[in-house]
C-alpha cells in the first residue's frame, strides 16, 4: 500500500502530538521520559515558533512517519549551539533563509520503504527557504538518506556544548533555476 504525505495545520499537529511522540519513541527506541520531553518540546515549538511545519506520512489509517521544523531563528537554543562552529567552518551564509529540520522519524516497520525520502523531498520542494539545516548521528543510516537527497556535511565533528554528544551538522541548499 503506498503512503500519502500531508501537511498539518497547527491545531491538527498539536492534537496529533501524542501519536507523533509515540512514533518518535518507537523510531528512536526511547524510554518514556525522553518521549514525554519530545512531546512537550514539539507542542511548544509547533505552537510558538515562526514557520512551524509538520508533515505526516500515512499508510491507510496508520501514521507511519513525520517531519517537523521551523524557520531557523538565531535566538533559539539549537541555532545558538551551532552558529559558532558553522561560521568557523566558513559556512555562515547557511544561517540565513534557512529551515531548521528538527525531526524526521519513521516507524521501524516502514523504514526503508521511501517514507523518509518522500517526507523530506516534499518539504524541500515546497518550503520558501533557500536552505535547510539539521543535525544527525554521524554513524547513523539517516546520514546516507540526507546525502542522497542532496545534503552535505557542514560540520562533521560537532559536539554539543557541555556534553559528549556527537553530531554531524548538514545543510541542503536550493539550486538556482
């Protein structure tokens, strides 16, 4: 059965927050506390941030994946974390006209079926931004997906301040037509 992708309006996205948090937990294999944190962060960001975007992928009645993010706003936590390393790597222009891709998650049983690619391709083709930025596990499968779609490594060896958590900062840029 093929999947369908649709963009949610804020009220519908907020209503679906528990279901999306469940997908996040299953996809990331997380315990209850991080899933609860995801849901509260999702609600705050989608409810308050400029340019909040939520796409969902469904197969029949089942939601099997989602993507969410918003306008990159330098005053927010994640852009404050990455701004210095991105500029130091010579990529300062990536911090303008950008979409912050916060999460792209697909249920384990739907992984490898093109759901993540479809969500990401739809967002990139329809968004008004010139660029998209994200952080991903440097050793994870998602990094290959992002590269296949056209993302490139901006800071391959990023470490969040005060932690040992490693990530690769990646960016996608719209090609001139």
